[in-house]
C-alpha cells in the first residue's frame, strides 16, 4: 500500500451497507505513537521525555473526561482530550477518497466522530502524509443540514436544511478542528489476508481549520472514534464487536492487532459494560475491589460507583496510557504494596510516581501481585509485573498507576499482553491474558 494516490481496488472487498454487521471481518493494526514505525515518532525524545509526556497526557485525558461528563458542562463534541504528537496513544492507518489518499487517525474508545485535516486549509497543522484534498475525489460528498448524520452531531451549525452541516471540536489545550461534515469512501487493509475492505459513504469531519497548540513536528491528522455513539466507526458499520491485543511497548518493531466484526475475539473473563444514564461516550466497568497478594484492600464500597450526578465510576480507555485510581484507593494500594515488599523504597526524583524501587527487572518478581476484581463471577484480572511497573527513565522501577480525584481509568499500559474484547450488543468487555506478539489461535 505504498504511495498516497492511485490505490488499486481490484482486490478490495466491497461491502454493502445493508449487510455490514454480518459480513465485516478484518484485522487492522494499531501502532503506538512512540514506536519508530509511527509517523509521529520523535527520535530526539529520550525515555525520560516519553515517560513525562505519557504522565502529562494521562492527567490531561482524565481532566477532559471528567469535564465532559460533568453536569452543566459543554458537550464532549466541544471539549475533548488534548492531542499531542509525542504522547502515548495508538494510531490506525487507512485510505480515503477516489483515488485514495493514505492517512491515519488516533484510535479512541472515548470519541465518536471520525475526522481528519482537509484541503482547502484555512489553518492546518503539519502532518507527515499529504493532506486529503476532497476536490480530487469523485466519491466525496458534503452532508447537508437536516440529514440524519448532521442531526447526530452534538455540536453543529445550521440555519437552513439546504446549508452544509459544519462541526467544531475543541480540545482542553485549546487545540481544535472545524470544518464540514462529509461522507467518503474509506479503505482499511486486512493485515491477515493482504486484502482490503472498502467502506462506502462513511460520515466524517473534513477539517479546514485545525489548530494544535504548542506542537512541533508531525502530528496526527485526525481521530477514529470507537465508542458506541451514532457517528462512531462502530455504529456507522453496525458493528457489535471489536477486540485488540496490545503488544508490549518494548516490542518497537511490532504493531498491535485490532479485530473488527466476525474476527473479534470476545474470550476469557467477561464483565458487563454498565448502563450509566444512557451514556454511550465511555465504556464503564464495575471495579469491585483490588487485592495485593490475595489480600483485598478495605476500599469503601462506593469508591468506583457512578454517583447520581454522573461523577465517579471506572472506565476502560484507549487514549490514556496509565491507569488512574481514585486517590483513596490509590493511597491504600501504595501502602499495602510497600508493606508486602521487602525491597527498599526509593523516592522518585522525577516526582512522577508515588512508589519506586531501585531494583533489576528480575527483582520485580519479589513484589506482591496486584489483582483487579471486576463485576462478574471470578472476573479477577491479575496484573503482570510488565503491566504494573515502569522504568521511570531515571533508573528506577515505579508503580505505573496514578492517583486522581473523581472517576478512575484503566489505561493502555495495564492492557499490554491482554486480549481486550468489546461486545456492544451483549454489553460486555472481556479480558484474556496472552502473548499479543503471536496470532490468535
């Protein structure tokens, strides 16, 4: 799939929108932003730089999610998480238009709208790949006000039904994207078969005014929303299932598989997706407790429960790297792990993490296991040492879980080497620890 135009369709699998839910079956690839294979890779960033960026992004991500779901706040279509070029997230590549142009977007389980930068550029930020030019595509169409796709937006601007539907998405760091809601042909490669899936009439935001605050170098052209709202990638394709398996971050030469439709793997421990006031922005899970070396922490019963005002709860997220726990639970976790560990505790000079040890990677096995207990019979997820401890970039191994007020997040660092499956019809998320560098059996 080299080149940015002239994409060959002779091996594409053309999908009818009528039978999407019963016919889609493909495996895409997720590339971590810090991988040398990523178009966002910054070779000048040190390990310490990457750790600091990941912590900052996790905190900013939490702030966005907390803000966007608070009563009386702006809608998530207006205030969203910051996009940083050297943070910690996963991107997917795809092709758009006829003839096709290569692009990519951040895979985000807490967003719905697919969007990317488009020519004409009233204001565009730098990106590595060519910016999509809709005037050169025979399959491009602008969506008008009054059409269902426009009505599905939380934030749109319309005066008359014959006007073009415009959107605006704002981010917490004052970055933004503004443009026209449109539809186009999108092509995703199947990394197993070498074939391609051509998806017709996909609604997306064609951004003509895009601003990235204080960003340097090549940046992500846009987003691929994977939540369950009506304009998300899943909802437009009538998909009920998807799954991914994140390879360890030190496997820099490998991408992580993401399966859609029939090939999704919903196996292992299963916990329900909670119905929280009809919200479909986030995937809420029931975290009922945490254990250290098989001893359950005395965390108050309602610590991870969503309150009547919508505050609190626990979500699983593809956009935050580090898990963030309610500060009460986090303090108990730190105390118990330290009490049950014979290694000498060392202060983190970077001031990023609350519990660190000056030890070898082999000595991590001396530290007590941490288990997350989710709603369901026997849904006890034991976190591996790789998922629990991180090199802080200064020679120490630190607990890769951060404290926060409000609701809690399970980040991607804690999802490494776990097949995570989402079934939005049956309303479950599944966990199966495995070697994600190997194909699914």
